[in-house]
C-alpha cells in the first residue's frame, strides 16, 4: 500500500494498513509531501546581534530574538501589531504573488506516491 493510499484510507475510514504518519528526517515514516513558498521579492530579512542576543525580522513585521549559540528559532520580541489600533496600517506579505507558489507546484507535480 502506497503512502497516498494509506492516507486516503485513513481519511475515509476504509481499513488502512496503519495510521498515516508524517515524520521528518531520512529513514522516518512519512506519508505526506509538503511544499512551501518562495521568498518574497518585496522583503529582505534584517538580522543583527546585540551582545549575546540575535534579532531578526519576518515578512509580517515581527521582530524575533534568540540567544546566540543556545537556541535555533527564538521567539517574537516585538509583534507587528503592538496594538489593535495598528491593524489598518499592517502591510501584509505578498502571498497573492503567483511566483511564490512555484516551489510548491514543482514539488507536487513530481510527486505521485505521497499524499
């Protein structure tokens, strides 16, 4: 049974051979195929270090921080919306730009075995 069949049978309660699984990493069970967005052409990430803290921004306007050498992802230090009154001025990422979906299109076009 292919990963695609396993997921379809899980979704339709049609006696799958096992539960569908999505684990990352080489050699792990993974029945799903993912696809992400291309980087925005309208935004460039800023990154800077102050002492032992690294800061960076994201395309939503949040400022993240992490301790250098001790954490990989970090946390939001300053949110894009500090107050709901700022909502009208929030600049949204360009998720409507067709080029941003090209990596997902390519990933899914070559995939036939995974869901």
